[in-house]
């Protein structure tokens, strides 16, 4: 019965050159529910949502909102009709204030006709009010570029909610949120649901899906596999529906054997101790050192400093027993270090370049021969090898990276740093936005690198991942190391206790 559904997606298909992204997808959404959408990287989740939100035009099929067929030529029309969306990629404008980003295209104004002015006071008041309602602490006047990734994501959430939509699409809203922010978001979601809003919720975090959703739709290779009641699902069932087979373990066997210390960090302190202070640790060859902590732990800041992206006030870094200075990434690379960063949009991918170019970027020297000639063949081979190893879903190595699904972009970045053949590989949330089976591939590669004697440092907010592959886990809180646990004796509770030591 049509009136039971706020939104009906009927027989939607959409192709791109070389890819059938959506193949006859039909899904019904009930009002006042959280409807999760799951599927592997490249399954078509974001594409389907972009069809709903007027960004892509479906090749065929129909969208019925509130019983009436609708067709949107752009997102403006979707917003006006009552659909809003939090995008997987953060789209804010860095050199504008938080409030300007929030109300972009709908600034409150005063006066009339040619004497119409933006009413900044009202805009400020509206912003404060909205943040208060959502329990968010963000300064409305600060530049968005100054916000942390997680605050930027919170801002996107606030924006989507501010349109008072009937249907809110959330495409991986928690990929960069801290645990506290995730529970805040869940509160917001529950309240919206209570008000009758339908939320379409996309995430790769199965635990999250089972907590928050009422209905779960699963997609595979552009097709709708089925829609299930969340209560009837389990983690292994979801994986089975998504992947098309059972996945017996989420972590590959560990067979790396740590050897001699390769990297030693002594009392590293940021300027005025403003970020991290007195950080000391070492990583052995063949060892995977996990770094755990909550928001504000300054883990990202620490590894950025190690890689020469931030200055330090004092402390020492030794590689193979020799003290080194690392003032910029070029020096870090010359010491055979590599850093996979937290936010792929800001510091990672170059959207206009191809998959291959994005992969080879950090390592161009390797492909230039004695006469300055570029060895195209070698580059091509390396790119193809990695596309295969990481199962990157792309029609070819020549396609633009911006056309890949979010998770597949992340895999390309991972490949980029692998190709530099580093001795010390620093990974900041390496599996963010990556589906369960691709995670397994990435863990396999990380463990394999360790087995070859490389040192791995991995920041992760996913407890199972930290526990699943680290040899040791260093926990930070408010810029300090609060403990280093042997992987064997670590558990969730011990990590949490250390992570919240000064709170
Ligand atoms: N603008 C585009 N041009 C070409 N191909 C595209 C475009 N947008 C999406 N695709 C392709 O459509 C397929 C589905 O991508 P989509 O982004 O919908 O996946 P997803 O399920 O959201 O994956 P992820 O979990 O990685 O975000 C992918 O193969 C992707 O490369
Ligand atoms: Mg997506």
C-alpha cells in the first residue's frame, strides 16, 4: 500500500561508461524509521542516493515521494520537496565561516529590493540555536577549514537536519566521528525518527547498523539483494548477503615476527606542548604498533609531526639508531617513511587525475629512466597489480579517481603509499569507509609487509581492528601516552580505561 511509505524507489537503473552502477533497484522506505543501506564498496549505494537527491538522473525507473511521482533536476528541487542529504565526501567551503556554510544559498536577510542585506546577527542566532538543539559545540564564526574532520562532519549533519526534511539521507555520516559524536548523532536520529522523519543510513559499520536501524536493505553489484528487519539480522548474515558468501574470519592469521627496533621516538613535544607532550615509543622491524585513543588524543597530530607536516618543540627521533631531523615530508620520505592520511579529500586524492596517476603520484621518480624518459609500462604494470591486489572497482586504470566509489578511492590511496616501498608505514584510519571483505585484503597486506620486516604504525578508532592486528597498542589521551599494551594482553576495556585516563 503506497500510503504506508514515505518514499518508493521503483526499478531504478543507472549506467556510467563501463559500469552498470544500478540495475533495476526497488526499495520502499517507511516514515519514522531508520532504513540502513549496506553493500560492498562500489555496490551502488551512493549512486542510488544521488539519484534520489537530484544529482544523477536515473536512466529508468521512478521515485515516488509521499504517494506522488517526483523528478528532480538538481538538489535544490530535492531539498524543496523534503529530501536532504549528508554526503560521503565533505563538501564544505574551507575559507568561509561555519554559519555561512550552514546557510549557504539561504542567508537570512533584512531590508528589501536593492537594499537587501545579509542579516549576520540573525544568521548567528539561528546557528547557535540549531547547534544547541543538536547538542553540538562548534563556533559559528570560525572558518570551516580550521575545523577538525569530525567537526566538519558534524556540521554537515547539522546542515542536513536544518532543512526540516521528511527524508534525510546519511551517506557514511560516522566515518570520521568520534565515539561520543556517534552517540550524539544517534540521539539526533532517534529524535528525528520520533518526529516521523525517515532516515536512510549508509555505513560499513555493522555494529552501528544493528544498533540504530529498523529496516536494512542490502545491495550487491548494483542490485537490490533484499530488505530485512534489523532484528532478524546478525553480523554474519549481513556479511553473507553483502559478499554473497560466508566470511569465516574478519582477520587474517598473523605470522609476522618483530625484530630489532627501527624507529625510536623520545620525549617528542609539540610547540608549547599545545598538542602532544613527552611522547616516547619505539617500533620494531616487522612490528605493527596500533595507536588507540579518543577524540582530542592528538594521534593524528603526532604522526603528522613524525612525518614533518607539523613542527615540534623538542624531542628526538632515531631511525636504526641514528638521530634524524624531519622538518618536511620530503625528508620523511628520504628516510623511507610513508603516511596515509586521515581525510582523503583534503590531503589525499587528486580528483581530476586517473586512478593510475593517483597511485603513482608519491613515487614518480621510480618511473623516470636515465634520459628522463617515463617508463609508462612499469607504471601501468604497478598500477594494474595494485588494482588487482586491493580489488579496486574501476573499469580501467585510466578512469578518473573522482568517479570511483568512496571506499575504492581509499584503496587507491593505500596503494599509492605501498608503491613507495616504505620501511616505516604510518596509517591513519586506513580502513575508514572500506567494506568488510576489502578490509580483510588490507589487513592481509599490512601483516605481509610486517612479515617482510617493515614497521607499521596504525591509528585506528575501531577497537576490533586495533585488537585484531596490532602486536602492541599504544594508547593516548590528551596528547600524552597513557600506556603501551602487548597485543596479547590488551582488551577493549583496558584500552578504554587508558584512553579516558585524564577525563
Ligand atoms: N560519476 C560517475 N562516473 C562513473 N562511474 C561512477 C560514477 N559514480 C559512480 N560510479 C561507479 O558506480 C559504481 C557504484 O558506485 P557507488 O559510489 O554508488 O558505490 P558505493 O556503494 O557508494 O560504494 P562505497 O561503499 O565505496 O562508497 C562504482 O563502480 C563507481 O565507480
Ligand atoms: Mg558510497
